[in-house]
C-alpha cells in the first residue's frame, strides 16, 4: 500500500459496491500479532460478557427453573460490572418479543380449545348399569378436570393478552439492564453506512451473510461496533454470548460453527491493545459460571431446538406447483425427500376459490389473514370438515397421520367456465417434519 493509506473499495456506475482485490489486506491490516493465540481461560473471571438478541429471547422457549438460573447469572454478572447489552440488541429484542409471546399464546389457545369432552364416553347401553358405574364415574371426573383445565388456560390467555411490556422476561431484564450495562454508541450514520458497504464488498465479518435482509444486515455490524466500543473502553477480554452459527461469525465444518472467525479475533485485538475475544452459547456461559449441569443441559437443548427451527425457517424455499385439477380426479401427490408424501385433492369452486379435500389419512385446515413466516399451530384452526373453499392468497394446511404438515398458499386459480382456457391451481408450499414449528409460506 502506498503512502500508508488503505486501499478503498470502488463503486460501480450504478452505485453498488464492487468486490475489492485487497480484501485480505482490508481484513488483516496489521501482521504484528496475527499468529498470536486468542484462547480465553475458564478460570479467568474478569472477562466482559456481551449478550446477543437470541440469548435474550431464549427464555421464551424454556422452563421457569432454567430462566431462574439465567436471571441469577445475569444479575451476578451485572453486579460485578461485567455484563453488557448493546442498544441494537435491546431494540431487536423489543422488535421480536411480541412475536415470541404471540407464538406461545397461539399454542395455549389451541390447547384450551382442543379439549373435547364428547370423545370421553361409553355407548348408551351402559347408562345406569351397575357394572359400568366405576367407568361412568371416572368419565365424569375426567370431564370435570378437562373443563377446569380448559378454563385455567383461558384465564392464562387473558393474562397474557393484558401484558404490555410486563411479561416475566421483560420484567426481569428491566431490573438487570440498567445504567452502564446498556451500551448505545452515538453512531454517525453516514460514516457507519459507508464502512458497512465497504465491509460487505470485501466480505469482512460480521453481518455480510445477512446483506439480503431489509436492513442489508447492518444489525450485526452495529452490534459488533458496540462490542468494539466496550473493549476499547475497558481494555479487557470479552465473551460474546450468541447462538450465531453463520459463516460470517464462525468458521464452519459439517454445517456447524466451530471457530470464531479470525478476522473478528484480529480486529478486536487491534482495537483493544491485544485483548482476546470468544464466542459462547448461553448454555456454555452458564456452565462456565457454575450453573447446575441439568439446567445447563436443558438450556443447550433449547438453544439447539431454536437453532434448528430458525435454520429450517430461513432455508425452507417455497416449492411451486401448477396443477390442472380437472385431471387425475383432482388428486395430486407431493413427495418429500426421504419422507412420506402428501396427498392432496382439489375441485372447481370458482375463479377465486378452490375446494381442497382431506383425503383418507390426512386432515385439512384453512388459514386466513396470515403473513409470510408467521407461526401456524395446526390445532388452532378448524379441521373438522372434509372440504374447504380456499381463496387466492389464503393458506391451507395438510396434516398427515404421522404429524408431518404441508403449508401451502394459493397463488392463482383458473376456471375454464370463467374466462380461462383451462382449469388450474397454482400454489407455493413448505413441508415440515413432525414436531417442527410450522411457518406460513
């Protein structure tokens, strides 16, 4: 590099940032400590701890005992002036919190509405028979218990709907994240955007893997800038607690993140006079802080489940089907790799609606007014009918007897009796294995 200046990334005529031939020099500008080890030691209790958004949201998918351990650990670290949360993280937490609560609420409402006392009975023949009295008494008790269960769930739903930022998780955080624990640098937005575009062009982590998002992925970069700000001010080793597995945070092997990216290690070291950086999951942090092994195991299981669901949600691409429902008796089979197939049946309704049938071994439900990627709980929708008229832009669900689910959205309907040369239905769909969270296409 001439005159001691760093090479700049060139912009194309359309204003887009072109890749730089100096990407490695941009990522590793100083060779002085490049080969130095960056391992933090478990006995060092002076590391700073910075929390990511996914760590803050995790308690919404776990039990009270695990959340109790998380709260006490966060409170202990905050009291020791070791715990920090970037302003961007808090904003992302608030932005995502209500969706998490809504997912829980849907599940509780589905359970409250799913109690069916009519299925708990004996044939009329046994009425007033002395021999059947024990069974009839048991049925009465079960129905009473079911009614109490359903009523208690409805009361819980009412409580949850009244939450306005005073849910248990937010209430706990309000007491922990106070004062200097919240780090919100006054960024000069134009300068940050310029640097971000340069880093994306050179693929300098973190965040460039999210460049396709609405915010261009700058969120991770803002969090990273806050981490750097904390490290520069405190001049201490730092642990970033996150569930991030993407390749712009970790070096990956066998679809798993194993090492922190060396660019991040080197940049943190340069900006903090040689201090070290480490990434830990929340479960790993709790283990390091001496939390009970069974609690740590439960938290790690929750992290793994969330990571799996998020990966499925982000990587599920919509398959598109164009089908002439006037052929094959309106029947269509959709095969899923290494899994059972889904059987669908359609018939003519109009040029705006189509009949979707539940074939033997399946249930069908119609879903109105949902957004893309919204969580869908099958049992919260009516599936008691064999056929539903589904309109354009509406979603229908097909559930196999094994619990696997197909979620489809109608894109177009053609009717040869209404200004079309042919009959046809076009829809996009996603498929989900049993027990996996279902997201609307």
